[in-house]
C-alpha cells in the first residue's frame, strides 16, 4: 500500500517553474530518497507535501489525506524537518521539545519510546540553548521535535547538509531504526553517496523527476563504458578528453575524471590519445557506474535546466 501518491503536481514562483509535472509513489514503511542538487525543486516539493504550499496543478495524497482538501488533518499526521534549522534558538533542548509536544496536544513522556534512542544522545545537554548546539546536535533535536507527536509519515529535507561525517552516519543509523518501527520516511539530499542507504530513490533536477527505482536498478540504466582517468595536468586533461571523438561525457570526480564513452574503446587507446597530447603520469582504470554517474548521464539525455 502507498503512503504517498504524487500525481502530476507543479508549482511556479513567477516565471520560475520550481516543480514541473512530478509524479511518484512511496510505499508504507519505505525509506525513500529524493536525490538532487541545490535548486532541483526538492524543498518546494516537500513544502507542498506537508501542506505549507499548495500546488498550482496536480494532486497528492499523504497517508490517505489530500494535501489541499484535508490539509488541517494531515498536519497532525506528518512530521517535517526543514533543511534550515528552525527551532527556537533561545529555548533549551527541553523547552523546545515541551513546546512542540504541547502544540500537538501530547507530552515528551507519552511518546518517549519513539524518540528515546535519539534523545539520550542530547539529554545531557537538555538545559543548553538550541542556538548553542553543534550542527549534529541541532539535527538530533530537530528530529526529536518532528517525531514528538508520533507521525505516520516523516519528511526530512536535507537533514545531513552541513554536519560532519560522523554525525551523518549517526543520523542515517537513526533513520534505519525508525524505519524498522514501520515509519514511512521521505528524505531529500544532495549527497549522491546517501542514495544507496534508501530503499528506493527519485533523481530530481530542474523541477522534474528523471528516474525512480532502487539504487541498484538506477545504476543499471547506465549502459556506456566508463573509465576513471587521471594525469598530471587535470584542467588540460578534461579539455582534451572532452574534445576526443570517443568521449560521450567527461566530468571531475575527486582526483579522477569520469570518462563515459560513445563506443567501446580500450584503455590503451585512451592512453595513446593522451600521450599524443603530451600528457604525463597517466592513470586509467575501468570502473562500474555509481548513482552520480547515472545522474549526470540522465541530465545529459534530458537537458533539464536548473531552477531556483
């Protein structure tokens, strides 16, 4: 059964089409990832699904409630953690939790079982003001506040942006634990490496959905030969590779360039081409595509412009 059904919804800000004819479904108890860079339309889509914005067209149902007709009922059934820390910075951890519990007509004690695994990590600092917390602790507090009324569906908009690697791992461990309790979770992120932590993902760019599937099946969409290439002069290397007749696309990926080919070509042929252009310290290896490679390939196929 589907917890979220999005059917052809769109939203524009003046002349900017932030979300354009988006459709997808999220199953009950699923950890679903919305993956895309800044400006892809993720936040606008989230705001519509939690009833902070109404769509210009289309329809969406969350937990059996229409996001327009039933918006007041729906707000009590979803938890929302926005990308920007939005709790009261002058209130303490405990005061923020008490406030949000009171707003929803509950208490920390009543739903403590749901948040206890997260809350025990910040409880020693419960008298500290929220504005004085580290990035990771702010995210944990925000998650507790989003869960305090025991929602059926949880929306997390870029929850790990700006936090350290350890806090990112801890946060995803917490999401896995919540999923095991049967909670439906929709999380957005610009980090392609987090896509593999989701049950299914939707790749989004320019307000459009490019693909929806499991991370494993998304990578199967990439059908071109792919190489990682490195040489002494990276800037000149990317220019020469982009001008090569065998190149479909070439972009930076850490210290290497990822080179997707138009047709099957051996590493020796690539090396010979680079040697003829006076490149030194050449390193070439065949690699399997990841989510980011698939995303870049889908963008090149659709030529979707970025939106704000």
